[in-house]
């Protein structure tokens, strides 16, 4: 999506630490924060402690691991890091946003989502105001989870908050002062390693050791979301052979009971969930399209057969039946020893000893 920057504009390794400011005060369940604690390739500990070669020094300001203090009180007031960034005293920093952004202008009083208090008024500082203040100063903006990327569940039709994703709020063509577009890593929740790997890429880019991050037209990292669930699914062979299940607990393809895997951009079955193990259809769960911009509205009701599935499964069923029969013939001939080998010690290959 973005071209590789020329040598003059390429980011150089910053002289001081790179601060990661994490706001999880959008409309969210904090599931993406919880998911990141399970990352292994790399782990958040490896990133925060600088255990990987070539990384710049990193300081992570993340509510989930700031155990020393609350948002306003404590030995080291957590929210002060965000006020420092707002005042221009924290350079450079990457802003991570978790949760969808409500439209604060559509109500008469109160607020939908806030993060700490405004020091001038003592009143809660809305999440959207934090974005207004911090995004112009950030080196990059990373939207994590489907709520932050595209609005997610909170942005369903009929919601009262006007919730939206970060690109909807800032603009899809928005770029940071370093020329970086918004980077979206969707998932409900996000895949642990997809998030940690994207953070790692951005840090290497800040250090001048990686080119411009390659994104698709939905601002997702191409190498993570370039293939469909179906292409990496353990059950894809059953689809090709026209074998579909009509109930849970069977090993065949899940399309007829509501799986959207053939059209959803997601690498979870290929990558597994933790340490290469798991992933929705791999363990018997249907794909509900949670990494897609149209989630959840376009994929409901979840347990129904997706549009077009009847046609595709019918065609695959006819084709698959013929393929299975042909393969059975081949299997029966291949599942035997060659004709020159018998179940005795006698040789039948025509071999003659030279002595």
C-alpha cells in the first residue's frame, strides 16, 4: 500500500527509548490486552526487555502490567506519561488503541468512554479527545482488535454510541508525522502473535532496520492477512473432496454449519492460537469473520449456512464424489508392495550378483 521511503525520509534509530502508550479505554472488553500476554513469537516480555537483537530500547506504558499504581494515584502516576506525550515531553512514542471510538457528539450530556482526568478541569478526558491530542504527535498509531480497527461489536447496526474504528475516526488516509498509515491488526480477540509480531515490525522500522510496513487496502499487515482461513485450515481437504458435516464434533468441513472460512482474511488456522496449537476450525469451531471490517453485521446469524455455501458445497459435492472414487482406485493400487517384491526372502528383481 505504501512505497518504501527513500534514504532521506527513512527512520533512524532514536537516541532514547521508544515509548509505547497503550490506551484501552475505548469501548472494549480488554480481550486484546489479555490475548497479548499469551504471545510467544515474540512474547511481550522479549519486546519490553530488549531480548531481541537490533531492537531500540522500549518502555511500555500499558494498564495491564502497570501494577505499581492506579491511573491517578501511586508512586508513579500512570496517566502522567500520557500527559507528558500531550505536552510534547515524550519523544518518540507509538500510540496503541484498544477498543472502538464512540461518537461523543451525539448525546446531550455525560460521556461514553474516557481515560483519566483532564488536569485543567478535573473532569474525565474522553478517549476521542486523547486521540485528538496524541495522534498528531505519535510516531505511529496501532489499532488492535476488531473494535479499534473497524468498530466491531459496539458498532453493530442500531448501537446508541455511534462507535467506529480508529481509521473511521482519524480518516483512512491519515498518516503520522513519520509518514506511517494507521496499522490495523483485527481479531476478536486479536491473535497474540499477530499483535506482538506487528509491534516488533514497527519497532524495527523505527530503528531503521525494516522497510515501510506492507498493508492491504483495509490497513492490515499483508503477510498476516493475505490468505483466507480456508487456505490454512486443517479441514480444507474435506471441502475439496466434497465432505461436509452437519453437526459439531465431526472432522469434516464446517461450511454447512456456518463457517465463513473460505472468504475470511485470517491466518489463525495456519498459525494456531498459542505455540502453533489450536485455531477456531482446527478445534471444531466455525469461523465467524471476526477479522473482517463487516463483522459482526455481515456474518450474522453465525450458525446459519453462509450465502453461496449451498451452491459451492453442492458443486464441491459432485466434484468431490468423483475425485474420491478415483483416489480410492489409486489408493488401492498404491497401498501395496511393488510386484517384484514378495512376502518372502526370495528376490524377483532380476538382480544378478557379480561374484
